């Protein structure tokens, strides 16, 4: 049982970088697509829809990047759309899902991601 458990953990460790790379590349492609909230004017279900592909990919990346380094965040998602200090001394890295309307943010301190969450306009 221990051997099987150890093999499973090893497989997960190897799969995670590949998954991060794949999702990061997909996110960066989706990030380039215009949509209703990102200057295109036209509705684009892949990037605008709740549960659309961009929303799904960003949610998966949020889970995988929790507690990781900002270096990994940058190499996976590229630079943020906004970056600013928070009152508690962290730096908030903002990645737009639907422009500044709804976004994923990473609160970072000393090159480490301490918090990941969404901001939703909540219409």
C-alpha cells in the first residue's frame, strides 16, 4: 500500500507542472481574445460566459497556484493586468477575467502567494 501511495504521489508531482504549463498556455491564448468586457463589444462565450472556458481555466490555475511562488505565477500566467499594495503589506496581483469587472487576484508577500480569490461585480 505504501508503495502504491508513493507512486501515486510521484505521478501527481510530475503531472502538476505539465498541467500548469498547459493551462497557462491556454489562459494566455484566451487572454488575447476580445469579448464583451474586454474591448471587443461582441459577446464571446469562451471568455465572457460564467463557466466559460476562460473562467474554468482561471479557476483551475487558482487552485494549482495557491501557496506557490510568484516566479511560478509569472511563468504560468505572465504578468498581471494590475499590481498594487494592500493595506496589510502584501502586493495584489490582478488577472482580469472579464476586464476590471470580474477578476482573479493573488495576494503575495516576499515572492510567495498567500491568498487567492475572485472579485465579482455581483450584478
